[in-house]
């Protein structure tokens, strides 16, 4: 979760659209995966075995500007 050399595309859609995309898998040769949800709580969180805990930001922070 903190490697910095993985480049993936993440999109946010409504739960209904997400369910449809997961069901239909509309892009040939590409498998879509559900990786999380947007929450009202600030910060990053990880859920393991039904328990949610804060995920500290790790990895390289690019400085632009």
C-alpha cells in the first residue's frame, strides 16, 4: 500500500454505478475491482477481518510547485 511504483487508474462512482460496472465488466481485456468507498470520516482507512483502522500515509510525497 505504500510502494510508489504502481500506477493504476482509480475512479469514484455511485454505489449503483459501481455495482453495474462490477457486474458488466464493460472493458474487454481489463478487469475492474472494487477497492474501497468514500466515507465522511477524514483520513485513510483500511478494513481487515471486519475491523476498520486508520491507515497512516506512507511512501514518497512528490513536491510540485
